[in-house]
C-alpha cells in the first residue's frame, strides 16, 4: 500500500471514528459487530454467519500473516477458507500490518479485500468502538473513504433473510464414492466448510441441501442443521421440515443457527442478544457436570431456556452471561449446540461432538 486515503466509520448513534482506508476504496454499510478472536481473519471473513455485517476485530495487529491460497480439495471443499467468498461487508481494525510473513501466504489482506471489493478501515481505536457496542448494542454503521458519500438511513440487514442469501441453491453431495457409507443430510443455513470437512473426513456421505429444501423425501441416516447468519424467525419452512423429521427417531444434530432452529421446531423462542458472541474464548459448561469447554462462537441470537418444552433440557450454558449454549431431547437422539465444535478458527476442544453424533447413526 502506497497511498494513505482517509476514511470514516460512522455509527447510527452519531459517533464517528477517523482512520485510513484499505482494501476496496468504496463506501459500505451494515450492522457493526466485534470479535475478540486473536487469529483467524481469513476464516472469519469467509464465514457466512457474518453476512450483512461490518466486522470490528479487537486484536490490535491484523494482516501480519497474509492470506493463503484459494482452491478446493478433491471433494470440492475449500482448502483454506470457510466458504467461496468474503461475506463481511466491511472490516474495521486498529493496526494494519503492511508486511506479511507466512509459509502458506500468497497475497496480502489488502490485496484480497481489493479483489473481493470489500472496504476496510484501519487506524481507529477498536477498544473504544467495542466499548460503545457493548454499552449500546450492535448497531448500523457505514465506512466512508474520503471522496465517497454514504449517509443514514441505511438498510438494516436484520430485516432481510440472510440465510436465504448465503445458502446453497441446489443439492450438493460429498463423499459419495460408491461404498456403503452412512448418509447425513446437511441443511445449509450458511455452513462453514470445516463442518463439511469434519463429516467427510469421518467417512460420511454428506447431502447438502438448501435452507428451505424438504429433505424428508430423501433417504438418510442422520440430520444436521448448520450455522448461519441473521434471525432464525425467517426460517419457518426449515422449522416445519425439522418438526416433521422429529416425528421419527433418526439422530439430529445442530450447530449455532442449528441450535436455534431445532429449539424453535421444539416450540421454544429465540431472541436477539445485545451484542452477540463472537470470539474464540467463550466458556460453555455442560449442565450437570463440572466440565467447561473453551469454544469458538459467532452468533447474534440465542435460545430462551424458559420456553423449552418438558421433553427437552438445556445441555450447555455460557459461563459469561448464563445464556443457552445447547439443548437435547430427554429420550430421542436430538441435540444441538450454540458454539462451533469444528472451530476453524478457534479451539477444537468440542470436536468430539461430531463423533458422538456419528456413533448414533
């Protein structure tokens, strides 16, 4: 980067933060959220759960290890990213590392953002911004490079069905090699590719279907409901399909948005958190035990424990704020977690949950 073009981050409450533009020198808008993760910006930026959002990364130095090569493996799954593109609308950081160094890097973060037309701003006090978001809640914002214009009001991405935007548009199969494998239907609400890897690496034939697809007509051994962005209340058709599947006894497992949709199918309510959970260090305790796991999370909505039916019970609880981190049925093989056992990026302490689910198929 040679030029130093100024830029401004404006919040809907009227606050402004001045910094420097990097990446794509155009204006953008979205819901401003923060993540306290120290590493993993290539994975975070390509996580579909950030659709519609401007991401503030609180760790002070970003870009120092560049960006790895794009491409897919023999199963058509991205090698290094969590989807085929960057989903955040904008990136906010404190200090941009102009020089990167990593054996796997092929380009800089600035180059990657330019290629994908994603604006960024650096040189602002991300700690102060995070305090504003914690006190006031996530809010709409705009990144405006000098010479560009973008004024409020701007569209609220929470009023759109973000899941329909990020979900696949047709059925995709992974791991089908003609051998006798267990089949899992994956409802794609914005699935991260490491979830695909976790199943395929365990010898599962995966049938990935769009968010509103009626998978009950398919032959399968287990049902998986993926992570995804936005408000679960938009997914009425998905909930109806899950509720139909729950009349049987085939194992069901959900992650993140999957936890919220399974809960809604069971009759529970969901609600928007003030500023959500986006980090690698959320402590989730398994209820009824002293086992506490450090988990990777990215969500803005949660399940209301008080509305869970008598056939269900909370499975995990967040030790920071007491919010629900998972539910399970008392007699049937149905369960879900609000955190990300597949991590990528983040801790893999709970990846054993994939093995537990597969053992029930």
